[in-house]
C-alpha cells in the first residue's frame, strides 16, 4: 500500500468511524430510553448495572450502524476530496477510478469480515447477556417496582397504588383487578400491607391488613345500578402477583436473532431431524425458513458493508459536495431503501415456497449492479 492508498484509507476510515459512532449512539439512546429509562426513573437499577447494560447494547447497535456508517463515511470523504479537486488531480495524473477505489474496497472487505463477527458472535452473545443481566438486576430487588404515589400497571390484570412504602411495608394501599377488556372487577383498599417475594415462582406475595374489598358483577362490572359486594377483613390471604410479564423466563428466552452461527446451524439441524405429521408439515417448513432467514439476514447485513463501500465511491465523486448534511441525506436515503427491501423480503417468512432466503440477496445484488453502472459512467467521464 503506497502513500496515496494510505492517505485515502486513513481519510475514509476516520469518517466511517465517526459515522458509525454517531449512528450507534442514536440507536443506543433509543434502546436505552425504551428498555431502561423506566427502571432508572423508578430507581430500580444501580449505576454500575446501568453502565454495564449500556455497554452490552453496543454490539447490538453496532450491527445496524456499521453499513450506514460505511456509506456515510465514504460519501463524506470522497465528496470532500472531489469538491477540493483532489479526485480531479488524481485522474489528471492517469490514476483510474478503480485504482482510487482500491483502499475503499479494502476497507469494505474488512468491514464485511467485522460485520460477520459482530452479527454471528458478538451481538448475539451481548444481547442475550443484556437480557439476562436486566432480568437479574430487577430480580435482586423486585420490590423496587413498587413506587409510592404512582399507579403501577406492569402487573397483568392489576393496577396498584401505594401511598407510602417503608421497605416491604406499605401504607394507604389500593389495588384494582381488571378483566381482559380493562374493566374493574374488584377494588381493594387497605390501611397497610406487606410485600414478600417468592423467587421459585417469580411472584410477589401481598398480604393486607385492615382491608376492604369491593366486588362487582363479573358479567356487567360497569352496571352501577346493582349494589356491589363489600367485605371487610382484618387480614387478607396472600395475593399472588406474577412477575413473568416484567422479567420472567419468557423475557430471557433466546430468540433466533440472538443466536450465534453455531447455535443457528444446530437449530437448523434439529429441525431437519424432526419427524412431523402431515398436518404440521407446513408449520415445520415455516420454522425451518425462519432459521434460514435469520442466517441470511445476518450475512447480507455484513455484506452490505462492502456493497455500500462500492456504491459510495461513484456517488461520492458524483455528488462533489463539501456539505455534510447533503452527503448524510444521500446516505440515509440509500440505507433506508436497502433496509426497506430487506423488510419486504422478511414479510414472506410465512411463505417458504417463495424462497425468501434467496430473495434476501436481491438488495445487495441490486445495489452492487447500481455501483457497477455508476462506476462505469464515472470512469468514462
């Protein structure tokens, strides 16, 4: 690699690194607000745990930020070099477009290899560990979910309100039991109560003192013409509030997208070895296709690094803009078009007869063909 190659490689690499960091930060911020903000505001996560969870989000966001960052970095760098007449000077010296693009292609190949590692190894492991640590952080002190003077709606079928909390002891307690449509079936009021945690059943156990229970007609809970049944209790039996909806076993179930390459191939082998009855054959084919789609999606997402690097060369030279916003807009538009095509293919996951696993190649093939066509036009000018 000579001086010119090192110069172009260094310039493009720096821009790509900055662009990947920007997109990763935006994606990480969105995931953190969606997944962690509620826990932080309710003081349910320690600072060290929050930082560790944020770090575990990095591989997940990087997997999506890499292709967009590659395209943006190439467009920004070559657009600036073209606007500064550096590309014109190289072409005047007899340097071909392919020769100028050589360090960019090398960077695209390295990005493709990095994308394979992130998608098939780093991201699945980090994402699964993220879910496990989040569940464990809440499980260590599940009573943090009980926030005073707040209507707590996380418990399926219940709304809880506590006026004051001192450890597991509650004051001014309210509980509304709801039906499947959200109508109130039962209202519980108590002067005091106590929460305990059953770790084996992943359930909060609630015992109330000086309680009053108002029960409504199950068939017509909103019919206030009938007098509800009201009972008063010195002490109630334990009310069980399951926490599976919040951080139960289903939350840390290993999804296909969180599997490594070896785990995906093992799942593919397991499904292929299953003997299924004729009536379940179509569903079995769909399950097999879902595994194939995940493998193809991860591979094609990594290949997009090279594809975007190739299409960024003629576009960056053609745009010839120094303005960051213009190049960024071109990059985002192309990336959105690419991801829209992949989403369209994902819609066919329930129709294995259309071979959506092979259709996943269409976005990359289309953009590669576009890159070749644009490059040939740029070479002739």
